[in-house]
């Protein structure tokens, strides 16, 4: 098995899931991070109290220096992740290449249901997932429950909570912790 742990940051309203950023961390050390270049989604994200407080600070999207409009926001060209801001079509192609380069692919995420829908929608409907990309994501939170652990028993994320790549890396650390715990119990 070769696993890819991943995380999306997204805007959802009960009807749609709009991706903001995606991070992926593969068992072989490869990583992927991108921010969706969609101004409408970003403007909605800065108006969303939770996203503005938790996700937007990690993104190359900042208040614009416009005196006459204090609520103006724009892309931060000097941000170190600005080169990772891409159209969703480019991200979909890069994600496809990244995932298809993983033999015997198993996807993992923490509370991964929404993440999987966001992943599938990069390519259209779920039936349009490219060859080699599973139609499901294994849920690290479910594995935690299966092993009768409390989430507080797992390693804590040291920093950058809600940065999609940092979250994907941390998902991998939690999954590895759970794998070792299951093996010690003989429940692997």
C-alpha cells in the first residue's frame, strides 16, 4: 500500500464545496500544495468569520493597500506561496499526475468526507475520477475511533493548523501513530 494523506481548505454553504487550497503528503516523501486562483471564493472566504480567522492568514491573499476602500483584498505577489496560486484546471491536472504516480494508492484524510467530495469535484462528477484514483478516502478519525482512542491521544500539530499542506503532513503523522498503535495491539 502507498498512501497519500491530504487536506482541503474549502468554503461550503450546505449546497456547494468550493476549494481554497489543497495539500498532499505521500509516503514516498513527495508533497503537493496549491491555492485555487478564484477571486470570488477568496472574497467569500474573507467575509466568512471562521475562514478569515483560521485559513486566510496562511494564504497569499491580503488586505489591499487602498485608502479609499478599507475592505479591499488582493493577491500578495510577495508572499512565498504566490507561485502556488493556480487555476483549478491546472491544480486538477497536477493532482491527477501526483496521485497517479502513487502505486496501489490509498487516500487518507482527517474527517475526510468533505475532502473526498472536493477532490472528486476537481475532475467533475465522482464517476469522472481519473483512472487509479480511488472513489473513497480512508478516514483517519474513523481509524482513531476503531482503535478506541481519543483524538487527544494522538500527536498534536505543532503549528500552521488549517494550512492545507501542514494539515496533510500532520494527517500522515497521525496515521503513522495509529498504524503503530494498531500493530502493538495486534489489530493492524
